[in-house]
C-alpha cells in the first residue's frame, strides 16, 4: 500500500511540473494603434484567391478542404504583435488580437474540396492569411499544423496566394 501511495504522489508531483507556455503578452491597445485599422474598414474592390495545402514526407498532398481560412489586417502595431506572439503558433491558434477593431475586421472563408478560398471586397493593404491543415496517423497522432503568410493586396488587384508552409 505504501508503494502505491508513493507512486501516486510521485505522479502528481511530476504532472505538476509540466511546462505550459505563458499566454501572449500583447502591446496595449491605444487610440493610435486602433487608428491603423481605418484603411481596412473601408469597402474595397480587390480580390484575393488562394489555395492551402501541405505535402507529406511520402509525397502525399493534404488540402485544407472544409477548413476556415482567416484574413487579418497586418497593421504595424497590433497586427504584427499578434502575428509574432500568437498567430503563427499552433498552441495559440485560437487567440485573437487584443484589439476590438482587429477582431471586427477579421475575415473568414471556408476552403473548398481542393483547399481553394476567396476573399472579395478587400481594401488595399497587407494581410495575414492562415488556416489549419491536419491529419491523423495511426499510432503517431495528429500531424500537420498551421499554414500562413503575409500577403500584400494592391489597388485594383486580383491577387493569388499559395499557402503551403508554416507561418
């Protein structure tokens, strides 16, 4: 009985030592950082189309079929801070920018069966586009992760982007 209690105590102590990444520490939202979003709140005429996929080690291709693709304004202050601290990392993939304006301007699309997506009515500017691509391998678990990149959409542009690598 004593060895069972000792073993249980050791298990609790070891599990308590598991390292957990600290939450992102975003720059504070200010009037100036919110003003950076003004150009992104206007109606635009630009279109961004793309395709998201990952190539497996054996050569197989996994597409982002049915996955939500997000498009976030890449502002100098809040946008970049969010991207580098949370937007590119699997562990913080659900964390949104701390700016209410940034959250309201996030656009989403659902990728079709080929992993293709479209965003219409965009104002010109820089954006972070990303999605998840995962698959399960027996005895090895979930594989894949986030794919994304920074894209620039120019005036009167119909841009195309391929996202096939980790951000």
